[in-house]
C-alpha cells in the first residue's frame, strides 16, 4: 500500500509550502422547483397558499393571486398566476359591485446580487395581464394599476439569503485547502436566469500549496502507524458518504430518487473497494478522485431533492452542494495538490447536510435497520437460529424448480427442517465422496433463500423461475456452493481479499449496515438469503426497472445484467453488452452465463465439476 504515502503526508505528516492566492470561480444553479418553493413561501403567504395583494377591507375591491407557476427564462424569473379580482364602489356601508374579473398575470423579475454578501434579490422588471383563456392580452385600467401598485411590491419581497451557508462553505474550504490560513470569503459576482434555473456565479480566493517532495524511502512499505492512518481515512470517507446519502434518503419522498441515492452509495463503496485492492501506484492520493467521482453523481440528486423540501431544508442542501462544488472547483484548478479530505473537512461538510447526526464519520459494521427500510430492503434478516433436531435425518429434495420444495416439505415443518439443514451445512467442507449428499442439501438451502425472498418482496410470475435460476447460478459462480474451506487444516469461511464472504460472496464493506457481518461469515443460510435479497434488488430495481429486457437480446439480458450488477455494482449493469468492457470482465460474464444456462436446463448438480475438475 505504499501508493498512499502522499495521502499520509496530506493528512498531516508534512506541511506544504504556501503559494500565491489563486482566484476560483464556480456556478451554483437554483432549479425552478426550489425557486417555486421560495416564491410560494415569501409571496403567496395568505391562507390556502394565495397572495391577496389588495383588499379594501369592505369586501368591495380585492385582487387575489393563486396557483403560481415559476420558470427561469431569457434572463428573468417569470411567475404566472391566476387572478381573481373584484371592482366596486363603497356607498355608505354597502358595496356597489361593478365587475368581477378572472384571468392570469405574469410577473417578470430580474435576479441580481444584493447588498449583503450571499444575497440575491429579484427586481420586478415587467408584468402582463391575460384574460381567462390565458392568451388574450390588452387588459388595462384599474386592474393594471392594481398590479403595478400592489402586486409588484409583493413580489419585490422575494430574495435568497445564502450568507450563513456561504460562511460555512468558507470554513469547509479553510479546513480543506492546506495552505489557506483563514476561511476565504465567498461572493456572488453574477446572476443569470435561463433554461429552467437561476445560476449564481460564486468567487473566492485560496492559497494553493506547493506539494512536498516525497522523502527518500517514502515509496517503501507503510509502517503500522501509516496503515492505521490510511484505514481511518478510508473509513471516514465511507462513513461520510453513508451519512449524506442516508440523510437525503430520509428527506426524499420519491422512491425513484431513493433508489438513485442508494445507487450512488453502492458505487461509491465499490470505487473504494477498487482502491483498497488495487496494485500499488506511488504518489497517488485516492480520496480526491473518490470525492470527485461520487460528487459528480450525488450533486444533481441533491439539487433535485431541494425542490421537494421547504426552503429551510432546501437551502441547507444548497449550502452543502455549494461546499462540494467549491471543493471540486479547487480540484479543477489545483489537481490533487490543493485539497485534503481529513477528519475536520469531512466533519464540517457532513454536518452541513446532516446537522442532527452525533458523529457523521462513525464507521459502524452493525446492521442499520432504519437504512434497510429506507432503501426498500425491509426488516433486518433474522439472526441465525440453531436447531436441536437431528440434521442427519433431513430429507433430500431432488434437483428442480422452487415448487418442488413446497411440495416436498410441509409448510408447518419447513422452518424447523430449514434450521436443521443450515446447521448441517455450516462448517462442512465436503470431500469428493460426500458431494452426492452435500450438493442436494445446498441446493435445498439456495432454493429456500430464493423462495423466502420472493415471499417477502414479490416478483411478477413471469420472472420467478428466472430469479430462482439466477440465485443458484450466482452461488455456483461465486463460491462453487461453498460457505467454508480448509486453510492449513482449519475450517474457515470462504472469503476474498476484497471482503466478499460466504456462499454468495456478499461484500460486507459494500453492504455495510444492511447485513450482520458475523452471520455472513458463519451461517450459510443467512449468507444465502442476503445474496438472494441483493440479487432481487438488482433484478427488480435495476434490470427490470431500467428496461434491460427491452433492448436487443430480450429477456436473456436480465440474468446477464443482474449478475453484472451483483459482481461489479450499479455502474456495471450494461457491461455485458458494451464494446468497452475489458476482456477480464467479459470472461467473468461468459462464465456466469454458461452456469446460468446449465441451471436453467436442470443441470444444477453439475456444480460438482468445481470439485472434480470435470
């Protein structure tokens, strides 16, 4: 791991020399959804979300605006509303009604920097009245005077105050940029409006460092202290992404947005896994690249989320996005020389998104039941339960489809017999002479895992047999249906260097918080159910939802895509049909497809070839 030496220097082993101040600029977009929320909160403040811009107090003359539609276009913010107006004359204590009018009004505002730092104000530039059909113009007289006299000042209230958020962005930059002695001041230097968003141009200056030379011998093996520092650094990064995604998932009301957030989390953890298992590359600091890769996908989702929320929470996310964009902008100017993602930087950044979390950088391997439910996985899988029965008396289910399990084992006895089945398999490293007994029992276990997953999560009947075959073929591909192996005469859970464990090779780092690590390691039944659950997630929420069966190849694309997802994470879904896929990944996918076709043909026990070399 000597390729992380430069990272350790950045984390505080050596101090870089300061260079001259460098100006950095970046854009912060405000989407129409957020602007519409601000307009409703600041302008349409009367009951039922209306703006009663004029009322004479006698119920005689009034003008009420409702149902605002907000859009940024051609340099202006346009708000179109319905108008209900009443025109009359007060005679004594009575109102002599002259006319009632219903139509539409458009208010055009120019966004400009305000007097205070971080403030944007919206000057009323023009307005138009339309008849009830929404198209005819030319309405003048009293109504037009009222719009100018009463509606324009109401809309002039609209403003955005990012001062405190930008102050916090400055503090994040002060922590992150190694040569910056004090938090830089961030200014709004320009505002534009077009194509569905208002865009703020932000500017600040930072002192960028000159990176230190790597001292002699720095490319040798890391010391124990350096290894501990690197482990703490990558765990902080994983915890940071998890905290932000979890908080955003809690705020999101749309299921698709939550799935997109989970996709970012899984790919961020997958990217980290690639770093942890990569060949050494002297002088490489991986954290900035991990940040930029994740940020490119996370920031648009957080901007989308901001449009769903009340302005206070929306502006909280906007501040967080501004901080991330600022760090990315520094990276674009300085490369990996300018930013350090140490504990202070990540703490400050995480608290902008999730201020209520006690320790946003806590790396915890325990199951997070709330996160499982939040992202559609339901209650945690039951903990392994041993049975006092005799596992040697178990019936053996012949090879076949899931229905055969239901027929063979009575429902009342299924759970008891299943616990005994798991107990028998746990710790068993079969000899070749035992395969005729071992493999049918493991098939029974895998079929149960598939059935239990379908019982809890459901799946269209069209795809159920396919799912069953995917589970069995994946277990064959990943472990040759083994939970345990012998290492120097000792029985141990099968595991890869990357952290994948057990019969389904579930990666406990990628799926941290979703599954119990000890159970994944020590219990074949738990591991099989975890793997089946992940496969169901990838089949239903990715391959089917994104229509892989609707492109050339048809339904056969689904098992290919599901396994590619399982093997590599969400960004790998289409690799099986991409010309840019590496030869190594093509070989992996081809090997899975061969196993899947054999399972589909009923040749499940051909997995014995793993042991016999057939």
